[in-house]
């Protein structure tokens, strides 16, 4: 009788206590890539998650696996208790396909500006919240802080948009359809180039913007602020294109030319010889030229990663300043679940294995 009772008690523990034991526990950390972001700059954060249980945690489309990752953001400089509302038509990251093995860690990057309006100057607090049916409750990260700053304008110039095509000529005696049409035809639209300097939390960098009263057409990091003696030199040509020459070091210079749509038209990396490179505007033709120095040789005169760290950003506006690609949420252009599987198949470790863990100490 005692033997049967003992087995009955053991069966009770198996049936009712094991489901509690297999519930996952997760440590989660959110960390902004920068402490300060320029106004209108995309705000990136890294989220790291570690499975502290002895069972895998899988995220899928099944209702029993349907988890979510959300953010709670508020303005901390105004003591606002309410969180920012997510933008319409900007769903939160889809966790489908992510698997956290026992003791495993995953780290992903997110652009918060795609989900929240972070254009106002001020100090913000962000927290990541992870939910899953197998977890007894939601797990929250500690609060992290970042600032949206205005930056310091070190150079600006307003230019008129070039009138490359005035349309067919009017015949003699042909009048405008209305008195306002002629005035509008004579009106030249303008845009403003600006170079700003701001402190990211680690270094002072230059940012180039192009805007008018209604739109921002370009916001690009172009280099480090190396001091007042090594500031960028700028000239505007006859087509209102901006030429920028800025030192990447005491010997290496980067030259960029942008048009009034914010597109990069020319790029050169130069090295100082007996004369330092400089910009010269021909007053007769309106053409800007670079004189002095010579074209630098990659990996001979300069190292692209060390000396021209913003070169990739200048070449492709969609590329990242970070040392690994930014993912459009957990499930963006490609599912990270599929990406992780491909990395395992190829023998490559995930990004979280290559970097110092954000979760050290847990």
C-alpha cells in the first residue's frame, strides 16, 4: 500500500510540477549604439537575450510559440509617465524563427526611428520587453538612456536649384495663363547644405545635411571632428553642387561632391605631398577642382577601416556605420531564424559569439 502511495505521489509531481520547471527564464539587455543622436538621425539600439533555463525557447507562428519583443520609450527630461505610441503601419519586430537554446544568447540591432517618433530634442529612456507563452511573465530589461541633440553648425550655405530645363519657348505674343504663373516661373527654389558637429558619447563627428523648409533630403556622417585647424573645406559650383574636403588624419584627406538631391557624384581619397590638397573655385567657369596632393592608394597610403571609417557610409546611404549589418528588426528583409541556421551550417558563429556579451554579469 505504501509502495503504491509513493508512486502516486511521484506521478503527481511529474504531471503537475514539471510543466512549471520547464518554463523559460530570460535575461534581456537593451543598449543604444550611441549616447547622443543628431536630430532626425536614425536611433539604433542593440538587444541581447540569454536563455537562463535548461530548455530551448523557440518563437513561431503557432499560438503556443507566439512571442513578442516590444519597447517602452518615454521622455525622461519631462518626467512624462506615459510611453511614446508606436507609429501607425510600423509593426513591432517579428520574432518568428528565433530559437534561444539552453544557455544561448542572441543579439540583434533595431532602428527605433522606424517604430517611434524620436525627432524631438531631449533625453529619452528605453526598455525592452520580451513575452512568450512559455514564460511565466514578461521579462524586462533595465532602462537605458539616449539623447536627441541639435548639434553645432560649423558651416552652412543656401543654394538655388539649377534650372536645367525651362521647357519649350513661348511664341511671340503668347501670354501666361495667369499673372501668378509668370511669377512662379521666375521663383527659384532653394535648399540648404549644413555641416554639424556633435558628440556621440565616444567621439565628435561631422554630419552633412541637406534640407529646405519642408524636407530633409540627406543626413550623412562624413568624418571625425579633429579640431578647429582641421575642419572641412567647402565650395559650391555653378550647378549648386557641394564639394567637401576634410582631413581623415594629418596626411589623408577625403573629397566628396554632392548634388542638390543629396546624391554622391564624386569621391576621392587623397594624400598630402609637399602641398596639402585644397579646393579651388574657378571664377570664370564655376567649376570646383582639387589641387595639391595626389590620389591615395588603399592599404598603402591609408587603411580604409582605420583612417576612413566613414567611407562606406559616404558610398552607400543604406550602409551601416557599425561593424556588422543592421537587421530590420528580428524579421526584416531576411528572417534571422534562417540566417542563424545558415551560419550554423557554414560553421560561422553568430554576431553574439564574436562580440563581448552585453549580458556579462548575469
